[in-house]
């Protein structure tokens, strides 16, 4: 018998598309579109005010919030779920310019350099501060200045009929005071208007890729704020001042190292000034903080999200291309799902399809969803359903993947598949015995690629997980109910992390991977130290695997990530009455006795068996 949750998952597992409110709004039209959503299997959405709104619907205006109320009340009546988006438009943190309007001193700041050929310090403007005068390795001198940056965010309104847009000033989100103003202007106002819906109809608030320099209009500047070196030095544990030239000059000693150190330090400072207070506010008000950081492999900030997320955007990950397994963006689904697991959270998310262009196809859309689900994602924010496609709106970060798409008549099929896979990845135990170490702002992908191609599943651990949260013993790493028998290192972590890993290292359970190491040697080491799950013969490098236990059943998600069909035989570490389930048709049947399977290109199937039957 097919488990009921798999065949008919609850509304909470619905996709929750961005709903672009991008034209003059009418309450009746909002309700009509919501009805259309439900008719196509969509029971939730993210209200996303978007460029194209008339100026009479300004950010956080009473008139705009009245339309929010109409949608939220209708959502409650329909048992739909709403997420509030915290910016007009993005990146988050500036309240569509209102933070800077409230106090011009809250504008985004940066570090800039001035070369001093004559050794004379340049005169400073009132809003500028001298950070340091430092000597370069060639003997020349330079000054580093803290000053306002020419940085903006995208706005909500077209200039005339578009496509040119307003560009409100970006705020200094490395400074707690502008962030406090942002919370007052947006989060507190949401609470003032909608707190009775918090934690029931309203699930979360979405914060979107807060950028340290907003959308900068300058080159050769670096993120900063007044007093930034104090925070950088504290986080790094050494005085960064002598190494400031490395930010601008690649020929400085160990320039690459110091650039990475500075980026790491400001990313951790952003956790303190931005993510932490937003997370605390949401927790206090019975909401989840969701959304995603600026980079696909930023795992550090995700510790402050109750629903950690990432973002498939700009065609950075594509079917049958190296990007599916290579580069920072290839880590993002494992990034959010690992953060969920290690923080004992229920959900993790992906904002998907943004700016994939009008060429996005039905097959691509489904492939990208499966790519995320087999890596542990359990909530999708499709980008986007457009309220209007009038004029330039149709071409604003396309495509519309919902009512204005060529596949809307088939969307219920996609929505049901996503529900089933979301249900499966929620409240389940991930069976996984291998971890890969990452840093707050960096996750390795080369060893991960080998693991994927050999059906050895893994999760990412961040350095602070090792240092602060895990129990490390000779037999493995124990954290949040996960027990990792072995760990892969692909870079040199701090000595304190190596020291913490000593019990594992002494047993040979830490593998140091580099580009000079062969895939065969890594595979042999994994075979020796990581409990084997299913065996696949012949080799099927395009096959991805995820094993979970839920409600007394074992499940395997099997996804042929490549276009070439594969035929293979599987063998389990335990025998049992296994069934194979088609997530599209909802049909299940016994697995053939010879354990032979066929997956078409880009096809996903689920194997399942009851615990007592294996």
C-alpha cells in the first residue's frame, strides 16, 4: 500500500511562488488570481511588491497594506499560507530607501583607497574617515578611507512607462543602527497590521540576498562601515591593518588569503548586525525567518533562518551542463538542507527559476525542482507568478512560471510532484554517514562531485558546527541526530578545527582532498570508512540518490540527472518487500525480483518499503 502522505500530501507542502504585485492592484483581481492558484494545486504564496507598482502604492503605504490585508484575509478563508517579503524591491535591508531617508548617515559605506605618491594625506570630506595609512610591498604609501558608497537597490516604480526604474539608496547593514531602523520601518509595521495572522496564515518573512554594497555603482571599493577594522580584527584574531593593500593589489604578499579573510570577517559581522536581529524578531513574533543570503555557498547566515534557503537564479545551474555539479552554485541545495538538519529545523527552501529567461522550458523547470529535492530541499519558492504582464513587466526578470506561462494547464502535475517530494523530505531521518567541511562563506564542490557520481550521499558541516555543536569521537561526528563516520577536507581549516577533529584523524576517518587526488583514491577511502548503502551496477554516474526514513518506511529518491537513459541493477544492505513509485502518476508497483531498473533521462522514481518488511 502506498503511504497516504506520499500520495496525498497536505497543503503545507505546497509550492509557494513569489507573486509579483507589479501593477495597479484591485482586490477582486487579487482574489480571482488566488482562486486560479488553488485550482492549479498552489496553496501558498510570497507577496512580493515589484517594479511596476504605481507611485500611489508606495512601499509600506497604508493603501498597499490594505491590499495585503485583502489577500491575507482571503488566504485564511481558503486555508492558504502567506509569506511576507521584507523589501521594495531588493536586495533587502533598505526599506526602498526609507532607512536613508530617515537618516542620511545610515547610507551604505565602503572602504576606498587613495594612493599617496607624495606621502601627503588627502583632505577628507565631512562624511569621510581615515581608516589607516599603510605601506605597500613596493614601498609606496596608500590611504584607506571609510566613506559613503554610491550604492542603490532596485525600486518599486518605473520611471515614466519604463523600463528604467527608481533606484533608492542602499543602507549600511553592517551598522546595527540602520538595521534597527529597517526593522522598525518594515517588520514592526507588519506586526502592527497583521500580528493576528502571525504563526497561522502568515508563516514567515522573506529576506532577500542582503548585499554589503547593495547594487554598487562604483568599482574598486570594498564593504565597510565606520569602525569596520575593529570588528574584522576581533573576528580574525589578528590586526588586518598591514594587509589592507591586498584588497586592491594582487601582487601583495598572500593577497588571495587576505582577501578571503576580509570577506569572511565581514560576512560574520553581517550575521551579527543583520541576520541575528531579524531572526530574533521573527522568533519573538511566532514567525520564521526565510529567504537566502547573497551567495549560493553562504552557509553561515543560514544558522539564523528558521527556514534556511538558497536561490537558483540566472541559469547558473542547468541540466546536462557542468554547472549541475561544479562551482559554488552547485552546492546551494545541499547548503540549505544541511543547515536545516544541523539546526534541528523542519524546512529548508529554494527560490527557483528567477531570470532563467523566456527560454525556460517545462522540462527544465521540472529538472531544476528534482535537482533540489534529491539534495534535500523541501520547500520551493517558484520565481514567479506575475500579477500583470503589461508592457515592460513581461520582461522583468522573466519568466512567469505560473498563470501567464505556456504550461499553466499542466501546472497541477508539477505542483503535486513537488508536494510529494516536499512531504518526503520533511520530518524524515536522512540516512547519511559522510560529511564535507565548509566555511561560513565557502563550500567545496570538487569532492562533492565525486560523491554524487558514485551515489555516496553527504551533508556539509560548517567549521562552527565542529567547534561548537558536534561531539567528535574516534568513531565519528555526532550532531543533531546525525552520525557521520567520516569527513572530507578540501581546504586547510583553522588549527582549532584540526585539533577538534583529532580523534577522527587518528582513526583515518578524515580525507584530505585536492585536485591532485584521484577520484579512485577517494572512492576507495569512502568504501573503507563509510557504511555502504545501495550498490548500483553497472556504474551510473548520472544517478543521484537520497535515502530517508519516515513513518516506519525506508525511502530512496532516485533521480537520473542526465539526459541519457540508464539501466542498472541495485542491491540493498537489507532485503525486503520493495516497491517503486512514480511521483508523476502516483502509481506504485513491486520492485522486480532481479532488482533491475530503467530510468529515462531526467526521470525520478521513489523506492519504498516498510521497516518491518526489511
